[in-house]
């Protein structure tokens, strides 16, 4: 069995590394046009940071796991081809700002058709709108090369920061295929790969369209829970209730459950907002404006939460932060990842810079270049200093703004940090991450989400 994965990003790299590790008789090759990215996958400094990922890659790399830019030959030699390329929100034309841009998916399909090399199973691994498989099928069917293609949908459900654990022991693996005999044989062939380390009971099979829609729906429901508890956090601050106590009380109800009820400055990452906007666009397209408005509100509440947090900083600091130094602890959208895409830190930092604040930013894994690019500023801008550790970031600052829940921030000596700061010193905990007693005893004026 030979597998090719087109796209060496946050999904393709880790997923193929796990398949190679668990299926030693399967040859797995990840291809990408970006030579620098491929070079990083072939080094000990991977382009993706995930706990346990490097060890997983090294266990199979050079044996049955390979990374290359030789796309055409790899496609030609493969039995199964995963498409795992980016599907960003369109920034042009019809559906701008809402619809998924499928140009990379289409490009992959056309390249597979051009290269040929035999009958293939083509697997959608990227998050795509429902009915995308029809586009891929039509392109491949019109190739007129004598080969047959089966299209499958196999969306990923990884959570960044726990991707390796999710791949080793997933809640489920979802595979969608056509209901024809050939389609079901293709589904079974892919299912047999996962079954080498995952219980068959966890492998769910559906038709193509249900599989495609399930991914968007899963992300929409998770984001909805975050926006829901964040909406309640605003009410808690106004009434004197404690959002953590409210979340615990409702989370013990077995019909609700405790997960994704942690109030914060807001959700981020490459999936939630993009997928909800795409879902909303699809609803609008199919003549369901009320449903589209419902899902749009989830995104609007997330933006409101970030704005609310920024306003709280301003109000606490007398509505003037011009010329003041603020420490930003954390820039990734969540801990244990170097991914800053759509991170709440971006919006918060931009607003602070608009108020002429000076920012000292530290994140354990997000690169300096990624931070500067996210903020749209150039290296050498004196308003922003990227620091090597938390102590450097907090020294001689007026306030600490914690935006990512990295574990190391719990271990800091806040009494010592407080002694090196301008007074009064403020601590804005955008993740409700640090023991409030420690922060208050150190001398900070503490502000938390959903607590007055």
C-alpha cells in the first residue's frame, strides 16, 4: 500500500506520521510545493509544534515516512491520495469573507487527473463545504485517461495541542463514500488502515455529504458552547455571579456536560471562525437566512468578547495607555501549539497599539516573524518588543495581559515580577488561568473574565 498526502501542514504532517507509525507495511509520503517546509519536516525543527509530534515523526521517518516536493511522481505511484491543503475563507469575489476558497482543492484534483498512474482512491482530508466531493469527482471523471477514481471524505477532528493523543485514541474516525459497490469497497479499504490501531466501533461510515457537513457542524457546535459561556460571563460581571461556578453547576448536568465551558477572551485558531462563516454562507446559499443569522451570531459574540476584554483594560487603566508598557503573555490561540492564526491576541494587541501602548510580547513557541506578520508590523518597530521569557516581558511594565494558557505561566514568581513593575500594577487574566490568590497577594490589581 502506498499513500500520498498533498499538503504538509497542521493536518497532513501529523496525520501521516501517525499512519506511518502504526502501519509499518504502508509507505507514506507527504508532498508539498514549499521546499522550506519539507526541509523542516526532514529536520528536528518541525514547522508544526505539537507535544509528541517530533518523536512520532522520527519513529517512522526514513523507513516508511517520507517528505518531498516531488509531487507528480508520488501521486503517480500512490494507491490512496489524501488532499490536505488549505481552504481559507475567500478574500475576493462572491462569498468574500464567508465562503471557503476551494482553488487549492481544485488544483489538486486537476493535478491528480493530469498525472494519472492507475486507479486511485482520493480522500478529502481538508475541511470543505458540503458537495465539494462532487467537484473533485467531475474533474477526475473528465480526465479521459482510462483510470477510475473513488472519492472519500475523511475529515480531521484534531485539537491543536493534543493532536498526537487525538490521533492515537480518537473519539471517532469518520469516512464518507458513495453508496455504490465500488464506493463502499473504497470506504472499507481506508477503514482497514485506521483499524490497525483504532477499534472498529469508533470508525463511522456515512455517505459523502453527511461526512463533509459533519466536520463543519462539529466545529460550529464547539464554538457555540464557547460563545455561550462567554455571553454568560458578561452577565456574571454585571451581577456579581462567578462564571466558573455557573459553568461547574451547569456542567454537572449530564445533558450538558463540562467540556468547552471555560470562559475566556475568545476562541481562535484556523478552524472555528472559518468553518462557522462557511456554514452560514452555505445556509444563505440554500435559502435558509434565519439559520445563517443564527450561526453568524456565534462569531459576533466572539468578537464582542474580545472587544469587551479590551474595554476592561482601558477602563481599569483610566482610559489611557499611551506610552505605557504592557506585557503580553502568550500569543498562540491556545497552549501547546505554535499556531497564532485567528488568535484573540492579534485583535487585542492591535487595539492596544492603536491606543499607542508599547507591547512586550512573549510566547514559548510562536516565532517572532509570525507575531510581527500577524500584527502587520515590520521588525524594528519600537512599539513592539519580542521577548525571550516572561521575566523579560514583564520587567518595567504597567500591566500584564495573559492571553494564552501556557502551563509555565502558572510557575512564575509573581511577587518578584510585581516588584519590578510600575505601580499600580495590573493583571488582566484573559484565560482565568492563574490562581487569583497568588496574583492578589503579590500586589496586583486583578481582572478576570466573568468575575467582578
